[in-house]
DNA sequence: ATTATTTAATACGAGGTGCAAATTAAATTC
DNA sequence: GAATTTAATTTGCACCTCGTATTAAATAAT
């Protein structure tokens, strides 16, 4: 139980106000007061402090209401885009995507490095990441000193609280303090987060879950990840661990347990084709899924079969997740969606079959085919969230 | 985002102090201050208010420290057992168990009604429950007016926030506002809660999770339930729903999905034996599991087979739950534990096989064979928790 | 027996917080 | 140009927590 003092109180309300301003675009103080259920007095005090800190800006136009309203016009407030800058990154096995965003989360520059880093030693990956961050920052016309925070989203089991990578398919080592490593390299505070969590927050900030307080996201990439939003916050599991869906067990086969990753992981679907020459090259470049789609269009029976099996496994898993969390919406993201109709149809069918009758209709399935930028933007949102939460310079009273 | 005001602040700290007093037996103010990280001043103010409200008592002995300490002796504080009384109940298909507890959660009286209420209409069940509550209260030498709150724990999908029963194996109807029904009948505030949640809180208050802030409990009864404790609070899922593990899908069989309930539910294990005469009677009386155990001892191959299959299914499911939540401890409760070694061994084996290597050792499996009283006591804890949280009479300042 | 010492608990004042009521500000309408 | 209307701030108050000083209640020393 965390101890409550005035500071915490203020921090909570500040976050609430700041987030409301970010979400509802230019917004007046009265409307903030209505939405947050804080008194206008308090809203005035907090927005005053936010203005002092330069986190928000006033704008004297833009009141949407009927032009012909009596009375003093509302002053609209909006997040100051230039209050801070962060870097968000998605690190995957076959590519890295970096974005620099402003305080509002707008992308200022992006950079894709199509490099395969399968199970490289930490120093190699750190080099590449450092290089990517630096180049992307320069592309945005900035210097690294202008960047307040960096967030790296990567697959695997990440301990957000400490910045440790417990295990990740892209690292050879396990149990790496990657946050510390990158923080010193970049001399900028660096957060390490599961890629699934990053895009979950991304959807809550910018995407298909803006209107929700609770939802579940399932990422279908090389690794199968899960993000849970609960009460407007990321649910990070007991110990601050991320979830790794691929480890879920679907049943007992003749030679031991059958894990989801063996049915629906990228390599599971592509695996059978690895020997194929034209294919190995594509996979190596991280373009496997796109090629698969072409082959599916060309009626490659083996692949269609793999896609259908994968869809089935994922559909069952989603049903189980819904059984546990009963979220109003489930968002599916990731490269495996590119498998197209055979995959999606069997997924939908399996889900419909597996969802318990009592929960039928409580969860809506949404497919999202955002590009990698959006993942990186989600990572940026994680970094921004911590800035939004932090008390900033002026915690104290009005001077 | 909930709006933070001084009242919330006080409520949080009050709960923190009161819970510390409950947990750490008679405890001095200084020690409370250390544990809660509140200043001694604040602790004094809060305990003063709690004393005014009669929720705690002072005791001038019992300081555990070395007898020969200088200085003013500490005044020990403890929860006033008589500050309130609640009724907790476990409603199962074959029996109802009621307990009356004091404000500390001590059982004052208990009552077991060995009545089978399979799929009865709501009026019948409500009658029985009302009768049970009233009798148990009388047994404790009390009147219903002395009871501050009632909590009914029952199987199925319960919406705690509204008190609605979405679906339950013991009701014929679905979507019942049982909380409202019983509140009027008893003219006492009545909470309806999933039985799994009730015993989860029970273990956090009195049982095998007293020392933990996070844990997962799995209940193996007629229905398979799940309780998740997260940050000292029950995690009730997105919409305040309870979880129903039995609906989880284990895989795809020849004739559709295979649900956990079909492998490990009480009726799944006993089902094959239902035709057996000596058996049907026992099941009808809710003594099925006990008889099963006898038969297992007598080497009934069919039953041992069923138990092993059930253990396997549950073991896999637990591994999946651990993959998702990574709790430091998993507590297993429920009548199915009475199946004994064949069941438990296959459960343990399946779990060991299914738990992903990276999570090996993070969760400890604990088996708990508490009696039904403990479930009811857990329900009482749910009721007490709400009393502990509520601001009581004196929210205001010291008078 | 009396005084010094030690530790526990409370009083008091300061600083921070949110809210209601009163006040000021800035527009439109008459 | 005055009245009206709505937005935002100022003022005053009740509440919270905390640090420091003070009081309370025991043991140890004289």
C-alpha cells in the first residue's frame, strides 16, 4: 500500500489533467473540469503550473461550439509539442525501427534499419541500436541532448521495473541489464519495455483503444506477446514481468507439450519452407511474411495448411485470454496478420468456437495492420507516459 | 483516472494503518509508522480517529521486545473484535456453509446446510440462503441488526461491482441481481462475490498468502475458479467479472473444443461413475470426492485414470496461468484435491513439463485443503474489507 | 527517594491540496 | 454604452501530512 501525501494527490490530478489535454486536443478549462471531475479552481491551478512549466500552450481560437455564444470565450489549451522529445524504437529480429517524437507523440523522423540480428551478442546489438538512435535524432534535426528519454521495445520477457531482459529471441545472452547499458551509451535515460506493451500503450494513446480503459492486445510476430490495459494502466503482471504468449501450452502431444509458439510463431509457419532457396533469402531479410502471402495467393497448399493451423491455435488462445480478462476489445497486431484470409478466417472460426457462450459478444476482435512505425511510436508513448507522470520542475506551489 | 482529494488521501492511509494493525496483531504506533512509512504524527492522528470510532483498542501489555528496555513503554493497538460483525457464506451445489465473524475475522459461529440445490429457481435458493444466514446469526447469539454486512461466495461468473450473477451452475436462471434480492430479504447490505475470489482474499488475510502482495489461486470444485491478487488487491478483470477457468480451452478434439471443465470438473471425474448405485447417492449428498478417494485407495482403475487425466489438464492450465501472471505463489484449493496422490502427482508432473524453462522456479505451488469454513471466512473477509475501506463515521478531523 | 536518561506519543506550526463562494475578465446582446 | 452571460482567477476555509518541540511514562543511577 503506497503512502498517500499531498504530493501524490497533486501528481495524480496533474496526470489526469495533462492526459485529458493531450487526448481531447485543444480543450478549455471548464471542459477539463467536467471530464476530470475536478473543480475549476483546481484545474486552473494545475493548468497554471503546467503553463509555467511550458508543458501546455494556450490558444485563443478553436472553440468548436456554436459561434454565437454569449460570455467570455474559452481559452483553449493544448499540449506543447516542443516541451520534450523522446525516441521510441522497435527492435525485432530482422529490423529496427526508430522514431523521434515530440511531447505530443507526433513523429518527427523515422528510420528503419533492415538488419538481421538473430541471437547476436549484446555488444553488437547495442552498437546497432545506439547507431540507429543517433542517426534518427540527427534526421530530426536534433542533438541527443535535446532528447529527454528513450524507450526500446523488444520481444521477449522484459522486466520493466529494472530494465532487465530476462530472455529475448534476439539476444544470445539472458538476464541482461540493457537499460543500464544503453543509458550510459546514450547518456540519456533509457527504458526497456516489451514490444507488446509498447504497442498496447500506443493503441491507448493514438490508436484503436483511445476510447477504452481496459483492453487486451495480442501481438503476432516472431514472438507472441500480450499486452493488458487495466484501468488506463498497463498491467505488467506480478513482478513487473511481461507476458510471453508463445510459452502457453495448447495441449499434450505424443512428444511432450505443444506450445503456441510451435504452432503460430513466425518460424513455425515459415519453418517448413526454410530449405526452399527463394525463401530462405526472404526470411533472412525479414520479408518472410510478405512472401508467404504471395505464395498463399498462388495456392501453396503447404503454407495454407500452416496458416490455418496457426490461426486455429491463436483463435483458441484468444478465447482463453478473453475468458480470463473479459476485455471489451481485443486488438490483434503483428506480421502474422499478413498471412491473410486463410489465417484470419480460421482464427475467427476457432475463436467463435472456443469462446464460452456466456462471454459471447463481450469482446470485440479488432485487427490492426499498422506498420512498424506505430510500434516505435508506442515505445515513444511509454517514454512520454513517464514524463507525463513525473512531477517535472515545478512541483511546488505557485511562486 | 479517479480524482484525488484529501478525503481519498485519508482513506488510503487509514486503510493502510488499519490493515497493518489487523495483520501484525497488537502493534505499537512506532512500529506502524515504520511499516506504513507514515510519520508518527500521522499515525497518531489516524489511530486516534480509529480509537474514537471504536475500531481499535489499546492494550498496555504485550510488548514483545526485551523486557529490560528503558523509556516509556509502547502502547499496543489491536483491532476491536466487536467493532462489527459480518456473515460470510459459501454457497455450493451440494451444501451451504455460513459463518458469522467479528471485525477481526474470527469465526463466532458456523453452520453447514448439506442441501443439494442444483439448478434450483432463484426463489428456492434465496429462501435457503436467507434461512441459513438467520440461523447462523442466531447461533452466534446475535440478531440480524447486529450484522453490518453479508457476503455470499458462489461459483460461476459474478459481476462483483453490480452484484449480478451472470451465470452460475447452481442457478437455473442467468443474469440475476442476487445482491439486491438478498439485501432486501435480509435488510442488510449484501455483497455477491465469486467463491474463488472470496477464498483468495481469505488466504491473503488469514491463510497461505498473508506475506504476499501478489499471488494466484486456483479453485478446483464443481466449477474451476481463479482468483488473482495484484498489489494487495483482488484483480477482478476488466469489467469486474470473475474468471471461470472451466471455460478455458485445452485443445481441439475430434468433436469440437475440449474445455478444462470437461476434463477436470467434479462431474467430469465422477461422471463415468454416475450410474453406479452406491455412488449416485454419495454424489447427491455432496460427498462424491470423499468416496472417490476411498475407491482410489481400493485401486479402482477407471477412477484413477480420470484423476490422472484431470491432474494433467489442471497442471497444464496452471502452467499457462503462471506464464501469464508470473505470481510468486499459486495456491490450489477445492474438493478435487481430495483425489489424492494420483491426481496431485500427475498435476505436478504436467506442470513441471508445461512451465516454460524461463519461468521455472518463479512460482511455488501450494496445496491447501482447508475446510468449507475457510471459504466462508474468506467471504467474510470480502465483507470486512469493504468495511475497512469505508470511511466509517468519523471521516472528519479530530473533534 | 530523587534525579537523570531514554523512549513513546502528542501539540503545534508550516506547507501543500482541493473546493465553494466571491470577484474579476472578456465577450455578446440590447 | 450598459446589461448580460460565461470563463477564469482570487480569496478564504477545511483538511491532510510532516518536522520539531514538548509532554508522558517508564528504567537506571545517585
